[in-house]
């Protein structure tokens, strides 16, 4: 059994929903050595989210932004927690609803995502900064070539 763990740094992004599949995979060269296994990802933040969804049509990301901003608006009077600004508690709510972890299957050195699936970072703050993801790989290594 093979185990590997590292912290991946994601670039700072504006508020919205961003495909980060390539950014994550490019920082995990060890992925290619697994015959079969799992990749677990934990976003180490409470004001952003990490989840799978449509990777082809950018309108999907726009619609996620429109819906979340409408459903959980900044500065809503019913929020009590506002020490870090009007976008802080709404960001925590969005993170809680959309999630911060993924566990993905690996086969022959590649993530087994569906044809139209990609890993999203939901940036819910106006100025969230860079984000950190703990990536844990585990599984069986490919046989060594002779």
C-alpha cells in the first residue's frame, strides 16, 4: 500500500466558481504512479468550497454564482457573525452547504472523473487570497517496468 500527502497551494481568485482540476493534478506528479487508489482533498478554509460539477459550459459557473449570491446575500440582517465583514458569514454558509472535501477514484494514474466533471473552487469572499488543499493519495503502485 502506498501513501503520499502534500499541501497544494491554489492561486488567489476573485469571488466566483473556478475550475481547478488541472491546478490540483499538476501539483500531484505521484498520481501517475498509482495503478488503483483514491485521492482525498480537504480545502483548509471555512469561507470557500471544493466540489465536482460541470466542466464544459462556463454558464454553469455563472449560474452557481447567481444562485448563491441570491440565496445567501452579503450583509443580510439576520446574520449575527460580522466581525470580518459583510461577506464573511455568507461565505461560511456557502462553504458549509457546498462542502470542502472530495474523495476521487484513481485508475492507471488518472482521476476517474466523468466526461463533463471538473473540480471547482468556490471562492466566497471578495478577497479570499490563496487557498490551501491537503491532498492525500493512497493505493496500489503500478508494477515496475523491467
